[in-house]
C-alpha cells in the first residue's frame, strides 16, 4: 500500500486535470498517478477529498461508466446532478464512456 499522502496527492493532481464534460475511470486515474493497481486507492482518496470544489471527484466513474452509490459528497444522485451540470448525460446511473471518457494523450506523467 502506498504512503497515503503521497499517493493521494498524485491522484488529486490527475483528477484536477479531467476537463469539464469528460469522465475518467478509477483504473485510468490509478495508471496516470503512477500505479495501475491503485484503483481502490483512488476510491479511498476521492472519498477523503479535502477540496471537492477544486478536485472534481464526481468526474470519476467505474470501468463500466457507473457512478458511485457511496459518493462522499451527497450520494449517487448528487454525483449524477454534478455530471449533468457538466454536460454529461447519466442514464440509470451510467455514463457513456465511448463518448465522454477523457482521452488524456496530452497529459504528462505524474509518476
């Protein structure tokens, strides 16, 4: 298990780069933060997000595009509201990853 403050900061740095109108998966964030096996750590970090106004954790969904039933900042319905406000339709708690997944080709490695 990584040292939380360092791992969490790497995760937050990646999440801050997800553009409005796009989502990323837990696994995608883990890989970009430096360890593709950190998907669960991403979940822990987002649940402990110290600054949800500037670290848009609601833009992170699971590998199927589903929102979190345990979204820490108001529950699943709040995450859906925030995604819709970003211009991302969410049908039955799911985002179309084909259309809305963040393509991060220009992102420089944070590892």
